[in-house]
């Protein structure tokens, strides 16, 4: 199983794209601006999107994806896996015939180009030998991270957007191993109030949370505020004695 990082920044700027991970060539975890760098034939291979939550930086390119592939998707819709609250936000605020057409009803309700699959935390879904488990995390709206198991047994986890949480780490600890972990750390330590308000980690809170994890995976940090990356990584390195965090980079490829 291959994991390709299309976007992993907490904002935009030259070379920066918001969150999206491509699993093999047919599954996305989140659909941020990084999806826009794919070639049209690559876009056409995408069959599933797993959403962590409904914030714009994680969903921004779903409307453009459906529009660009409209003809190809008739009779073969993209399936969006998401919590019911996220589905309602998409319907009310994006696919509402004002911001964008409702592609869950186009070209008609019997044959739409996107379809929704409502997931609940703890549900495991198998797609081509790959297992996806949604795990609840703590954010400003209902949100999940994902644990993904490859057909060969490799395991990686992605926190999505979260601040201090227990359930995410508890679920990861129920597995015998964890090979790879992508976890957010959006702001530097001085942004205490902003982190609490926005539901994100800073190095101090992430270091405390990582003490709950029993495994020693390769550790990559994602969703950093543009311009604060070096400061965040420096602070993390000082706080994490036994772990060696690395910054996640757009364009990286991992194989499990």
C-alpha cells in the first residue's frame, strides 16, 4: 500500500497545500487543495474519499473534483465516507445550489456523481484488502482520525485535526504495532489561547498526548501554521526525548 502526501500544511503559500493523502491511486483521506496538483487521469482513478471532518481546508476540492470528472462519474460515483454531521454541513453549506450544485442529486437522484456513506467511530471498512477504522478525536466539530491497515499488515494512523484526546491513543494501543503516525501540531507553544479556541495541538500538548501511545512508530508532524514550522519542530524536539519527530512534506511517498 502506498501513501502519497498531496497536502499537509495548515495554510497556503508557495509550495504549500492543505490536507490530502492519496492511498494507492483510488482513495483519498481528506480532499484539500493538494488534490489540485493531480493530473486529470490521476483524478479519474479516485473512487473513495474518507473525510476527517468538515472544515474547509479538508474538503475544499470535493466540489471541483466532482465538477471536473462529471461525465466520467455518471454511473460510477465517488463515495464519500464521513460522519453524519459532516454530511449535513456539506449539504447545507457547500452543495446547497448556492455555493455549488448538489452533486449528490446530479445528473439525477437515481444516478448521482457522488454518494455518501455515513460512518461511525469504531466502524471498520475493507476496500481492496485495505482496512480503515475511524477513531474519534477532539476538535471544534465532530471529527475522526483514521487507522489504516495495508493488505500486508502494515499499519499507519492519521490524527486529522485534534487537540488533547484519549480515545485516539487508546484505540492505537489495542493493536499489536503501529508502523507510521501522522499527527497534527498546528501552532507553536506561545499560542495557548488560540490552540484551545481552535481545537489544535501545540508542542506541549502533543508531547503530553504522545506519552499515552505505547508504540514507537515513525513520527511525522502535519498541519503546521505557515511560517511557524521551524519553531514548532524545534520545540517538539526539545520535548520528545525518545521520539524523533519529522516534518511531513508534500510529495513524500510511503510504502507499507
